[in-house]
C-alpha cells in the first residue's frame, strides 16, 4: 500500500507567477484535502475534493484553485503568487468524506516565492 | 482567530519523563480531536484521536485526556524517548475541515 505522494518537493517561484502542485492519494482513498502550513504554524485548510468536486473551502482567495481526477489524484493551482504564499503545502487523503478515520498526509511541497 | 489554542510552544523533557501538551477550543461543533506528530521535512502523521463522548484514550505510551465541560484536551507522552522529539499538533474537526493548533516543539534529552 502506497502513501500520499506529492510533487515537486521543493519549488521556487517569482511573485506574480502561477504554480501547480500535485498529489497522489493513498490507495483506497477518494477524498483529498489541501492545507497550507506557514513556517512555525499549524496547517490551514484550503479546500477538499471528493468525487472530483470541491467539497468545502477555507478562508483562501479564488486564486487558489484545485482539481481532482478520476483516479483521485489532485492538483492545487495558485495564480498571481504573493510573497506570503511561501509555505509548505500539504495534501491529505482519507477514505471517507468526513475524514474522521484520520487523514494521511504527504510530506508536502515547500514553495518559496521570491 | 485561532480556533484551537495549544500550549506550550516548546517543551524540553528528560528521557523517561512525562510530556504534557494542552489544547483548548470554544467551538462546541467540533466532534473529533486528533493529535498529529510531525518530523522535520515530513507531513503530520496521526498519533492518536478521541471523540468528545470519551474522557480518555490510551494507545501505548500516548494518552489523550478530554474534558468536554472545560473544552480542553491534552496529550500525555509517558516514558518520553529521544525519538519522540518532534512537533506535535492538536486538531479539531468540524464537518470536513480540521482546525490545527500552532504546534508544540518537543525535545527529549537523553
């Protein structure tokens, strides 16, 4: 059984650019959530995807968008990057919509915006 | 506004000692309370979790104590080991969204 895989592991972008982060969910999991973890902080919920539809969104602007594919993998897209977008972006998958069984987190993508 | 407040920010414990991390919340709609362990360069890993109808849950050296009336819950790590040195996050679930505390950096000194 594979865990959650995220790519790339590290990324440096310039302010104003766009970025796409990718996540492969754990085998058997059909729900994917994305979190932003700023340095020294706890993860903050961006949004969740279930059966290819957005299923809840945190307090993030529309320039944060996502997709889920039929194989349950997912992408996080961020447009018009700002310096404050620099963070660790975590993908988490779960085997039920509500996630009470616990999420399995990937190791994250470290995004640096300069 | 921080929905889940966690303390202390950092903790140093001698090997074999007890590590205690506390969290408090206000939102009574939370219905699941996990603790996550995170090592540098890794994502958080589920350690132990509790539902609000249970006052205590123990798994090996890890125990969650839950006080529903006080809206507080805590993680106790018994016989702390150097390998337990990591950052610990409490969290609370409402709907499909987890709210995380700000984390506690635990260092266990050999």
